[in-house]
C-alpha cells in the first residue's frame, strides 16, 4: 500500500483509510479506564457501520461541524493540517466527555476543495485525527467525502458509552451545590486573539491552547462512573454562556467568584490586563474544560487531580432561577452570556 492517502479519487482515498484502520495497533495507555466497548461488527467499506452495544450501557452520540472561514482559517501561521485534524476530533471528544461517556468510535466526513485534494493536506489532517484517536482508543469506522467549491469543511461524529443510568447532563444541578471547573481558563481565547492580530509567534503555549485543545475525557468518565457530579457541561462557548445553559436546564441560578477563576498561567506572560484576562476566562470559549456541580458529600470525594489536571471551586448554585451573578471585589453583578453563538447579530 502506498503511504499517501490522496493521489487517486474518492474511493481510493476511502480504501486507503480503511486499510490503515485495519492495520492499527490499539493503544492501551488508558486501559484502566476503558472498561466498556461496544463490538464493531462492520466498519469502513460498507454502506454503514454495524455496532453491537454492550449490555448495561447507554450510547452517547455527538456531532461537530467546522467550516473554513468561520471556525478556522488556513492562512499561513494560523493552523496546520495536523493541528486541524486534532481539533476536529477534540471538540467531539469533549462533548462526549461532557456526558460522562468514554468515546469509542468516530465517523469523519470532509468537504475538500480541489486545491487541497492533491499533496499532503489530507494526509497530515488524517494523521492529526488518528494521533488523538489513539490516545483514547477511538476507532474511525466511517464517514463521507465530497468536493466543495468553497473552503474545507469537516464534520466529526463521536459515539461513546456510559454505564446505564449514569450519564451526566446539564439538568441536574440543585441550589446549595458547589460549582467546579477543571484545568484553567482563557488560554484558548488569548491564543485566538493573537492569531487574529497577526501575532502567530507571540506565545507557543497559548497558540497550542487554541490549535490543539485537550478534551477532559478522563475527568468526565470519572465523574459519571463514581457518581461525583450532579450536572456537567464542557466549556466550548465560554463559562458565562455554558453556565447559563446549566442554570436554565436545571431551573437554578449561580454565583461565581471572580477571584476563584483559574486563569491560564500563560496569560501572565502577555500584556493582557486583569480585566481582559477575566473577560477571556468568562467569555472567550474553546478551553474545552469541564464545568460541573456537586453536592458537599460528592465534593469531599473528588480526587485532587485526574490525569495531571486539577479542578477548582468557582462558585455555588443558587435558587435564583436563570440568574448568574459574578462577585468581584465584594460586589455582585449580573453576568450575561458573552460567549460565541452562530447567527447572533454581533457574531
């Protein structure tokens, strides 16, 4: 088999991906956490994939669409095909993690302009997807390929599993519970700001936060498996927006302590001031950390970190339905959703 994925037509590309997937050696670095897997009866090569879910588990299915010119750019210095492949899968893995599921399978569809079909673009894009998939034992089992007359488009569908009855949603928070987030906030938005300002060499660390987000799969799986959270969401659109989703679905309110927010330590290496750092943490989005609520009893059982990623208490759930208040310097003010939203007038 040739090492190049492209060079022929669509069917040749699909066949090459199929052969690579069949030749893969499973990665077992998370074997202690991967306790469940549906059986793949038929993958790439037929009209559809055929799965047999494992008894006692529910399936979690999520899809994410990334469009050139809206969600990313292919300008020199903005991203690389490999990084784009990583991010295309990471955003869907994060959604699965936000339900407490372990991701098992992926269907990947791409719309490719003719100019990108030849050469190494798809080869490197696929390598980026595959490298991240290997980390969590995810198998690519299908997808679709088409030509576009516009920019590059990628759609990733991830199928995960969670023990029956243990999936976590946005709708389980209750007044009096505590609010936590994993990792740190604001780094990805700062990286995006640098790219938009043409400062592609400003901070490799912050650029990596934007280009290669790390989904908190291990945290999500632990929270559901051990029953350590009442609600869960990933921070894709920004804490101010995503926390409001939890409040609306749960019929509660929230109080967030500005001083408790875990700002990305790399922000200290930039000229971003305190006000802007807070805005990036609240509204920036694409950190893909997890925000969860937990009772006092659950909070007492939380580990200090999972996979080297710590967590931070940032506030509490209140009975003030649909109201999120930010406490800063002893003063509380309403926190309005400020994250990204497609088709909003100022988006």
